C-alpha cells in the first residue's frame, strides 16, 4: 500500500491557508497547491505545479543531505518570507535561489542577481536602488535600479556578507518599509520584491563578531537554508560527474565519454575544496583535452599523471639496474671459469647471495 502524501499548510497572517505542499514518499511526486484567492492568473496547464519536475532539472543528487534540501526548498518556495542560503563557495547557492523562484508564485516575474562583493558601496547602492541625474559624477541621466527591475519577482543578493555596515543599514530599511530611495533622490518608491540572499561564511558568527548587523540578519534569515558541501554528499559525485560528462560532450561537440572504476574512485577520494563548481570544471577540462572515451584518474588529476610518470621512471631504472647486475654476474663467472666461490669473491658478495641471484636471473 502506498503511503499517503504529507500535507504541509502554509498560512498567512490571518490564519487562512494560502498554500499546501503535498510531500509524497521519496521518489514520488510532490505538488504545491495554491489557494484560488491568493494565486495570480496562470495558464490552465500550470494550475498543478510539479515540484519534482522543476527540481530534477536543476538540483541533481540522491543523497540524504540533498533530499532534505529539496524538501526544504519545496516548503520555503511556497511562502513570501526572506530566505538566507548559506554554504561553501561552489556548492550551488545561486542554483538553489533560482529553484526557489521557479517554484514560487513569482516565477512569471523577473529573477535578478546582485553580486554584492563585485562593487564598492556607492556603486552597489546605485546599482540596486537606482540614481537620479547629477547625484554623482557620471550620473548623466536618471537610472532605474535592479530592485525596480525585479518588481513582482525575486532579487538574489549574493555574498551579502561582504557588504559594509552603512549599506546594511540602508538595506534593512528597504526590507522593513518595502520601499527604496534612489541615490540623490528625496522620493521613496514602493516595491514588491521577495529577497533571497546568500553567503559563504556563517552569518551567525559574523553577528557575534559585530561585523554584520544582527537586525538585518534576522530580517534576511526568516527561512535559513544550508547547502551541503560535496564532501557531505559523496554518493552524488558519480551522478554529477556523469551528468557533467554528458552536458560537456554535447556543448563541445565531443564523442560520449565515461569514467573507469579507478577514475570514479579517484573522484570519491578527492576532497573537493571547490565543491560542485570544481567538479564541473574538472570534467569540462577532461572532455575538451582528452581524445579517448574511457577516462582514467590520470586524466582527471595531474598528481595521478605525475605519480604514474614517476612510477614508470622507477620501473625503467629498476630494469636497467637488474640488467647491469646480470651482466656483472655473467662476467664474474666467465673470469672465474665457472668457479662460483671465486665469482662471489670477485663480486664482493657471499656465496649464498650469488646462488640467490643466479636463481633470480635464471642463470644456469
């Protein structure tokens, strides 16, 4: 008998149920059902939105940590609350944010990414909130900010941990009032935007160290998510590698490739400091540079190739030493006219050692 799906209601401030996430058993379909009163107009084909269909196109993995993350994404996507996505660099935080947007009621509206670490404070404010003409050197015309561009949709503030206290104070006001003020303007503009943010450092520790505002942290982390590192989901490495092999081969017009058992073991033993991004880069480099269809560990990691070359040199050296020693023994036997005791004396070894070497080198 199939287990009944687990219904998780998402209620609004009035207590009315606006969404229900129907979460089936692992491997079965989960569905987000939207209240008729709350749902925006959608095409009839989209009235029943498949969560599994959306996540399967973006988040790849069968491990316990990644399945827990998918379940949490299903829950938070149905709400309007701010989401803080934390995890190491290269784990796929932006991918999680895109998936949340794709599963939300706002999916028909823009998804805007803001790289907070890429711009200084003044330019970041102008980029995010816009500016009016003459507000600073180079502001030759009024310019709409990314916050307005995201109207009705979602804005993703990546690497929020790298922002200054002054910018954090301004962002806090935006979140509290749901309005922005362009740089150089005295007029506020109401906005309807959901905020997702991400950081590669634990914000709780930065709050304790007083390098990040506690009140802003609580505003951003209404719904906190943590993306597991690749080291925590090693059973997904082979699945991800096979996926990247297929995608890279199609992208570069290469013949299909597969990993040998030794290559898969090498992938599992690697520590992956760069996480999924590093794995994807390794696979793409291999697809572009290799001309054979079955990949070995020496194709994936240069240290394996260097180790193999060193082993080859050692093997060649060992063979050369053995050949030289065999020639010396034969010459000593020739000089001693077959007298093994005298030959051993000429070689400066014991008679028993000579007999062992005669046997090893098959010398009669």
